[in-house]
């Protein structure tokens, strides 16, 4: 059949105004099988895309309901523990973050350090996202502070710094934080410390996720550690001159604001974690690397070295090259230089 005639005959079948099957679509549940804040927040671009595609709000099932409570693309939130198997009959259910660390029927294992954190969600549903669709969303509720804290925040003349612990490869030494804070203070920059102690991370390694207890350490600024909510931390970050953090939930929270981000390097390649804003990962963002640029946690060769097959996951929290120190992490002097450049 002539191509022009073919399209002339079938085009009425594809009249978008008729909405065809969309009107009969079931309500959608996205079941997010992630447990950390950052991994869960990374699902928001996929939720936004699903809402646009189905023309209606999405039901979210997650271990972190508070992330989505005010999201305009979300109909309601179900806790992961309350998910019922019969939902598969009543709704169209999409599981995300479900393949990570598992071997599929073809013997292929998805590897956490080798994926963009946002694409982990959309690819498991069967589509990808363009750079301009990759930004994450967080919608905080109203917050209030004690007058002294509010007065400090209102100055907007401070750098916010997250000083929590994570994997050994993503935990900067306590002395490095203290020296960085001293260096910022000496340059006339106040510091707001944020973070809160969390439960031990589930999984094989069960790493501590607490904050450094600085004790009697004196500095110019305010410590908000373990005394603020996530919404308050968002507000503190939003009003700061810059945010300094490793690859933690604070990195992804800051990515929902317009503040400048200085990321302290580690073993996962920044391409897979740096926030997207305005369609790019370079907007108001600096990655400060260490002397080692192998990013071993994002190199599949270490799966083969460790387990003799690429379809495996090596011990990502540690230096896979067996170095004595985590050389992927920069010195505090290098981070100080980057922060001063970002805030001048």
C-alpha cells in the first residue's frame, strides 16, 4: 500500500482527542522499594512522568511517606508495610528499585553504583527520562523556628553543612569537617550544621548513619543537628549561600532548592548522583574530587575481580582498590577553596 494512503486511512484511529484507552486506565500505584531518603526522593521524576502520561495523580507506596505528602502529582500515600497483594488486581502496580542487587531471569544483576539514581526508577517501568525531566521535587510544609534560629536564617549569610556518617567511602573524617568550618569562619563565613541520627542502614553491611558529635567544638554559626525536621532542613538549605555535603540525602534535598551545591567526592561517579536542575547537572554545582579518580564503586570491572562475573556486586562501601586511605575524598583545603569560590 502507498505510504501516504496508509497513513491517511489509519490517522483517524490515532486522534489524540479521543483519548482511546486512557479513559479506561486503572488507577496507578508506584511501589518504591527503597529505604534511604535520597533513593526514594529520586522517584519523583518518574512519578511526575506517570501522572502526565495517565492524566491523573499517582498512588505512592513507600517506606518514606513524608516525602510525598504534599506532592501535587500524588493522590495518596501508602506505607510499604501496608501494601496488599490484592492491589495487583485492583490497580496497575509498578515496582521500582526492585531489581537492584537481584538477578533477573536472564541472569543479569542490576548494580547500584552503575546507575543514575533517578533512572533506577523509570527504567524498571520501561521508559527513560530526558535531562530536563530529571529534576527531583520536594514540597515542604510550613515551618517555624525559635527566634534566635530564625534571625540567623534570615541573614542568608551562611553555608549549610551536613556532617553525617554513611559508608566508609562516603564518610569524611571529623577533623576535615572541623578544619573546613574553621577555615570558613576565618574567611567571615558562618556555618549551619544539619543532620540527624538515623537507624542503621538495612542490608548486608548495616552501616551507622549518625552525625558526628562535635561536643565542645566552638564555631561561628548554629548547630541544627538532631533538632530539626526535614522540612526545616529544607528551609535552612534553601536560604543558605551554599550547601556542602557528601553523597547523602542532604545532596538530594539541596538539589530541590536553588542553592549552590559543593559535593565532597567519594567512590561513586558524580554523574550518577549529582542533582539535575534546569536540565543540567552543572547548574550551581561543584564536585570536589580527591587524588583518585577511578570511582571504583561505579566501575563494573570490580564485580569481575571480586566474583568472577560482571553480574555481581562487590563490597561498594569500601575502597575496591585496597588503598590504605579513601583517596577519592578531597582534602579540606580543596573543599574550602571550592566553597569560597562558590560564595564570593
